């Protein structure tokens, strides 16, 4: 079935000769695991208001609503498995010289698939921290309670990056450095609408990288890539890895 997808030889040639591959992933890579994307017609933002649920103001005005919403999303993430796209990326890492994934996803599915070098641009929903003092919070969470910080009494929130918040400084710095120095950049399953992550493919291209986009649909940033595969990543990535292995064997 996988053979139905045609992948241009140039993509596999460039990959086989690449010494440093950087991957940017978004919600689309987890869609085939059963995690909803944000901006697709059936996505999270079609049903929920980002300002109410994924912003500091939203949390301050209704912490319980935001906390409960994240608890529901945690339960979904706990109940799903990495898909063939995540697994193929973990395999790709094992067969190329230098490889890193920068993910906007908060679900830890890359790590669960076995990827080693994964950096989280928007944090993750598995961990919690204090809203006021940033202290990590490790205690078990009782059902229907809003936990409080042991150090300062502040409210506990998920360790994600909301709109208007800075991305983790070191992760963003690493991403910009790697995007500028890699020779092959792959953008997978992101609409390219949220900055600064959406600026990374352009940074890579400006610095001489070959850029490939894999997305189920055309995006605002499709045109800046030299190659595009418009297909689900769970279908495209295993084919790419298999072709690459055949070429380098
Ligand atoms: C498939 C598929 C399959 C489906 N296979 N593909 C410069 C210009 C303009 C604005 C800004 C700017 N710099 C900063 C901003 C402001 C803002 C921003 O970008 N706003 C824009 C929306 C206009 N950025 C920020 O606020 C960031 N902070 C920041 O920059 O701080 C400094 C600063 C602050 C204020 C002003 C200026 C500077 C923080 C952004 C935080 C984003 N947070 C969220 C929520 C995380 C927590 C949570 O999960 O609850 O992160 S929002 C949401 O969007 C989530 C995602 O990581 C992020 C990106 O979404 P993604 O992954 O691209 O998903 P979708 O749904 O958009 O796309 C899915 C794609 O998959 C689609 O293309 C499908 O076709 C595809 N697909 N199935 C392959 N099977
Ligand atoms: Zn605190």
C-alpha cells in the first residue's frame, strides 16, 4: 500500500547526501494517532476559543475552565500511540549522521516513538509548573481540584507555551542555530501560522538548506520549500525512510 506514493528521486538523493537534517513538526504529525490538530476544519480551534483557553488572560479569568480542558486533553494523549510517521522519524534519526526534531507538539509522541533528539518549542502537557514562580510541580493531581504551588501558593498550570508567551529561550536559540546550519530541513504537519516556529523553514532556506514540506494540504509556507509532498505524514515518512535505506544499503 505504501508503494502507491511516488517520492521524487531528488528528495532521496539530497537526503542520502545530507550531513545535518533538521525537522520541524506540528499537530498534523499526530493526527493519525487520533490527536486533533488546531486549525483544520475539525480542529481544536473550530470548537474552542484560543484566547479563552490558551492565553494568560484566559487562565487568569477562569483557571478551572482552562485546567479542566487540559486534563481532558491529557487523557486523550495518554490513550493514544505514536503512529507510523513518528516511528519513521525515529528510524530516520538512527540512520543519518546528525538529526534533530523541533516540535510544536505538546504530546510527547516523538519521544514515545523512540526519537532521542527532540526539543519542544511549545512545552508539553504532561508536565506542570507554577503560574506565579515557574517552580515545576510533580505531585499527583487529585480529580476536580486546582493544585497550588508548594513554594508560593500560586496556581499550577500546564507547562505549555500560550499565545503571547515567550518560547523556551534555549530551545528557540538551538532551533535557529540548527535551522541556519543544516543542509536538509523538513517541515511536517504544520500550518505555518504560528511564529516564531513558522519562521524556521525560511531561515533554513535563506542559509542554503534544501527544504521539504510534508503536509496533507497546501499551507501558507508551502511555496518557500523546494519540494512538497502533499500526503499524510504517516503514509509519506515510512516510504521515504524505506527508499533511503534501499539507496544507502
Ligand atoms: C497533516 C495531517 C497528516 C493534518 N499528515 N499533515 C510574528 C508575526 C505574527 C504574529 C506573531 C509573530 N511572532 C509572534 C507572534 C504572535 C503569536 C503568533 O504567531 N500568532 C499568529 C497565530 C498570528 N506567537 C506567539 O504568541 C508565540 N510567542 C511569542 O512569539 O512570544 C514573543 C512575542 C509575543 C507577543 C508578540 C510578539 C512576540 C507563542 C505561540 C504559542 C502557541 N501555542 C499553541 C498552544 C500550545 C498549548 C496547547 O496545545 O494547548 O501551540 S497554539 C497552537 O498552534 C499550538 C501549536 O503548537 C501551534 C501551531 O499549530 P500547528 O502545529 O501548525 O497545527 P495546525 O492545526 O495549525 O496545522 C496542522 C497542519 O497539519 C495543517 O497544515 C494540516 O493540513 C496538517 N495535517 N493532518 C500531515 N495526517
Ligand atoms: Zn509558585
